[in-house]
């Protein structure tokens, strides 16, 4: 078990989930977790479970909504989708994240 | 505004947490299932697929916990959890829970109940806005023994003009008017007031308006009516202002209606302008006003007294003929109005405070005992990693749960007590005195008691939580810890407080009881009374003495012949209605009196059967007979007090005296009757003389008989119609007023004694119950705590009886100490109360004995029951007990 697996910057996971929902449309929690793992190409190892508090956070802010539905494999699961506010919010959050990343990059470059 | 949305979502989640928990479980299960499914597809064996799925997910419980923290209101949820835990704990010690809840309930309930009654009967009627600076100003003529005399108008006007200490002065003159022209004539008490009196008192009509200074002139026919009259006579008509009422045959315009309960100065129903005439304004020899003043802000009553005494000296100099030796006295209005009940209110109010203290002490003791008992448990939990804050929170939650229960019970008790309290209110004042739940006072009481409970719980818990090692090593074996001492102090203090409260309330209650049942000198039962005030103005025939005598004779003749009537008699003033009047006399053969001393004797004018009607006992000689009117020698009947005062060693019958006026004839004593309490029960009877109604002596017209007393068989009030018709058959225009039974009349005047006696009784019982409960709780708790010690002592061979005796003895040592302290306090309290005590001297044993017995029994039971239980179990088990 890699140490501090879940210790990912809070906003990171939120934005990843938002972006996933934007590209995939309504999906359940497992699919979001798998998608994040695949896209990050196992460069980011996180406990899949941590996706759920993140999803709850997004729900509480009204950016995504959840509904029980049935998967292709006929399994009952909770499906998440973007709300209109959430869709608008993605650009803003992306911009925020890029600014932080750029700052961080500059900072690291200088320190070296 | 994200945070509002988040908060709302959290709140809704808190409310639906059970359903959401199931929801989350389902979602997570689906997640694992998806993962297993995918792993199986990739060719893993089933067991491995499952393990891998769970590993990828991470700690399920951890995630759930994080999720829950994010989802609901963690703070509230932990309180909720604590609450549930506390309820479980309390179910394990129902005795403790019951003691705390009952103590709080009783304490809060009793306080509110007593307060509501004191407030309704004693405080609210006196609520005058400017109360603090209001005083009544009297004339005083110490040389002839006159204190608190009503001032003459010209003096009042001079005071008002010359003083700098009052922001305003107002005056009042009491009168009796007959309401005419609207059915049956009725007499009512009227106050003629200056236009500034109501603003001075800080009150105003609640309907209509006060009259203006312009309207305070002779000939102005405007009137303010009481709320009672507004209800009864005008059916609470909101348009009553402007209507006309006929008073003494004149039309008056109603200007306004005074607030409920306002009957200032005593029992007034109408207020008219004082309207001093020009002649009145110069009058210094006729003293009939009641004068009130409002002190300027910052002026003390002492400086007001100084200035008024200076003004009096100036007036003495300017008007020597009328004002020689005349000074003033100033008395705070509240003191004047409350009279004797001022101290009673103070005692009741302090009683409420003491009751509150006892409640707090009870709860405090219980809380500390509880904390001490849980010290070991707390220590174990701290050692196992519970945070101290968590423990404190739990302790406080427990206290809070109990406080909510106790306060709830207190409110229920208070609500339930309201009808009982209304029952306490005497019938005669029930029209306006409504005890009501006062929510402010209720809130205050709850806050005080609950704060005390929380404070002591905090104190106890923090002590338990901060020294876990000590507590663990000692366990509950440390029986001599500080808490034990604190508990003993609380028990002792509580016994002392209770003793003081009980002796004070017992003595006061007892003395009010005695007052209410004192011998009045007459028998008020089975007597109908009413008033026929004969008009003596120039136009009426009753101006003539003979016409009045004829009226009395004819009325009495008819009344006496009514079936069921035993005796009927007229008097100038019935006992308890009016102090009457007095005059100075000269005793024949007595040495002349030193300058400044006079023989002042009360007087009344009666018809022959008056004494029989009231059952005033004849001691010696005879009372009047019908033929006395023809007798040329004026005859007089005196009371025992007068006989003892002036002829202490001789027979009074046959002795003579006259009015202190050389022209008047000598009067002969024909009989001696028993002393009657004329003014009230507390005041001892003074020397008194009775004259016959049909002997025209030089007695002022004011002293004509007006009150009729009829002794009957059966219910007096049922004779009202018959007696009234007998009167109207003699004179159809004669108003009849004040129709009531003598018992009712007396009860009205004794209302406060009866009420206060009941109140103090109620109070004593509540206090006694509370302390018995508290002492029992504290004692039994501390004994239970020493179960181990009992086990050790019995294991070491001590006999069961010895153990029991030692515990009871320890209990009684506390009782004794408390009683000694209480006795000292009681002596002090009794000294303070002496002026209020009637017929009881010192500390009455009978009063002290019963509460003492109850306390002793409570202490004995509290020590005995738990000790017996502890001593009856196997010593080994007791040793292991926690």
C-alpha cells in the first residue's frame, strides 16, 4: 500500500470528478474512480473510496446531482451528473487550478 | 452564498441521517460489486477479485466516517449521541434522575406559584409608576397627640407654593355620593382630586382622559369612573366617555375610565375634581385633605422633611391662631399604603429567594455526589483515551437533560398551581386579582437553577477528569475527600436555612392565623348590614333631629317584625368600616390634667338593640331602652377599657363625665359593655362611649347613625329584599348601600391575614418538602457511596446494628449542627419580625416541632435505608461494589 494514498489536494479530486462528468455524462461512482485512475495512468494512486466525500462536497455546493439508476450490467447504482451551475463552474475551477499549478511550477523552478 | 446551501444540505442530512446511511451503504456495496465484476472479467479467481476490490477501495469504515462528518452536523450528532448515552446511564440510576428532576420541578414550580400570588394580590395593585419618590404629607400637632392628621387646604396650598423639594404636590378629599336617576339609588365612595394627582401617581384613564386644571373649578361636573363600575353599570361599553351619570341629583359627564384595580386612595369608584372654593382655599382650621408629593430627582426624604419643617415654622409665625404647634410629617406612599403587609411582602420575597437557594443547594449537592460517584469510571475512560472535553461534555449533557426534565416539570407544576393559587385569592378581591404565570420570572428561575446545576456538574466533572491516576488508585475508597466534606456542608447549610425559613414562615403564618381568628369583641356571623345615609342638607326633612329619630324607630320596628329577625340596631359606624371619631371629656371628680394631656374617648351613637344585634356582651349595668329618649339626664354606655381607665378601683355605673366644653351637661354611665375591635384586629380597643340615638346631645350631625345591623336566623344576605322593602316602606327615596353580611365585611378587611396565613403555610410545606428531598438525596447518596466501607467494617467483624447506628449517628450530627446554626439564625430572624408577630412571643415550640420532626425523619431515613441495604448484602459483594 503506497503511503498517504488519499492525501491528494482536496480541490484536485473535485476538479477531476467534474471533468470526468463533463466528458462522460451521467456515470456512477465506480466509473468516476476508474476513469481518474486510467487517465492519471496510475500516476496517482488513491483509495477509490475517497471519491465519495468529494462527490458529496460537490453535491452540497449544488454543482452535481445524483440519482439512483441501473447500469448496463443491470446493477442498481447511483448516477452522478453535472448541474447547470456545475457546468459553468468547471471553467472557473480549471482556471484556478492552472493558476495554482503555474505558480507552483514557477516556485519549484526557482527553488531549484 | 455557498455556505448557506451547504448548511441547509447538512441540516437536511442530519434529519434524514438514517435513510442516507442506508443510501451510502447501498452505493458503496454497488461500488465494490462493480470492482469485483471487473476483476472477475480480467480473469481473477473469485476470492482474489473480492480482496483486490476492497483493497482498491480503501477503509470502508473510514470513508463512511469521513463521509458522515462531511454530510451532517457532527457537533449536533455527538450531542445527540451523548444524550442517548446519558439517557441509558440515567436509566441505570433512576433514583438520582428522579431526585434531580423532582427537586428542580418542585423548586421552580413553588417559586413561580408563590410569586404569582404575591404579584397579583400585593404587588400589582400598588404599581404606581412614580412609586419611588411618592410621599404622603400629613399635619402633626404633637402637643395634643395628633399625628398624621389630614392637612387644611390653605396649608397645603402654602406648602405647594413655598417648597423646593417636590416636583409637584396634589391633594384629595374623600366623599360619599349617591348615584341617582338610574334605577335604585346607590352610594359609592368618591375621591375629589386635583387634576395633577393622576400624573403625579403615574397613572391615567385607559379610556378617555383625565380632567384639566381648567376643569378643577367649583361647578365643574365631570367624573372619572372605575373599571369595576364601567363593567357593572355600563357593560364595558367602549363609548361610555361622554355619557351622563347623575350624582346627588346632578348630571356629571363621564370623562374617562380608570385602569383595573385602581381604587386610590382606598375603595373609590369615582373621581371628581377637588374644586376648592375660594373660601376653602383660605381655610386653615378645617383639616380634611390628603396631600401627596413627588420628590424631585435627587432629593432625599430627609431633606424634604427638613424643608417642610422650615415652612411649617414660617406658617406658625404667619398664622399663630390656627397653626400654633403645627408641623408636618412625610411618609413614603408605599409604606403608607402597604401598612403592615410591607414586611410580609418582604418576608415572602426573601422566602422565595431562600426557596430558590435551597433548590440550588439540593441540585448542586446531587450533581457533586454524582460526579464523585463516577470519578472512577471517568478515570478509566480518560485512561482509555477519552478526551477530558468529551467527558465534560457528557457530564454537562447529563445535567442538561435533567435540567430540561426538571424545568419542564417545574413549568407543569407552575401551570397546574395557577387554579390553586386563584383559589387562594379571597373572594372579595377576586374581581381584579388574577394570579398569572409570569414568564419572565419563570425564565429567571429556570436560568438560575439550571446555571447552578451546570456549574456544579462542571465543577464535579472537571475534578473527576483531571486526576485520573489518583482516582484510579483510590477508587471510591477515599471516603474523606473534599467532596464528602462539601456534601456535609451542603446538608448542614440546608438544614440551617430550612430551619430559619420554617420558623419565620411558621411564626408569621401562625400569627396571621391568630389575627384571622382573633376575638373581635362581637359575633360577625348571621348579621346582615347595610347603610342608609340620611341626607341632612337644608332641603331635606332629616335636617330635624326628631325626623331622624322617627326614621330609625319606624325602620327598626318594621325590620324587627320580619320573620327570622332576632335583633336589629343602628350605629354611626360598624366595626371595621370607619375608625369613627373621638372627643375629649372631663371626668367628674378627677384631678385636672397636666397641660397638653387630654382624655380622648372614642364615640358612637347607637339604638338600643345594637349590642344584641352584634352580640357585644353587657358586662355590668344595662344598655339603652326605648324610654331613654325622654330622660332629661344624658345617659351613656361605656366599654370595659374606659371603665378600667377612669374608674380602675370603683364601680363605673352611676359615675358622670361631660364633653370638654363647660356648657355641656354631665352624662351618667348606665352600663359597661365588652371591648370591640373597631378599627382592625391588631389595634387594641381604646376607651369608648356609646350614646343613645334619641338623646339630642351636642354631638355633631356627622355622628348620626347610618349603619344598620340585623341579626337573623340563617343566611343573612337572603333577608336583603325584605329589609330593603321595610326601609323603602318608611321612605321610598332613601338610598340603601353597602349591603353585605357582617362576616363578609369582616373577611374583606381580614383578607390579607387569611391570605398571608395560607401563603406562609403553603410556603412552609414547599420548603419542607424540598429540603427533606434534598437532604434525603444528599445523605443517601453519600451513604451508598460508602458501601465498600460498610463491607470492610462488616468483614472485620462489626455487627450490622453497630454499622447502622454509626451511620444514623453521623446523620444526626449533621442534623444537630444544622439545627444549632438554624436556631441562631431563627432568633435573629424572629427579632427582625417581631413587629409583625401577633399573639406569639419568641419561638413557638409547636411551630418549630413539626418541621423539626419531618427533617429528623428525613435524615434518619436517608441514613438508615441505604446503610441497611449496604449492611444486608454479603460483605464480599459490598467490597467489590463500585
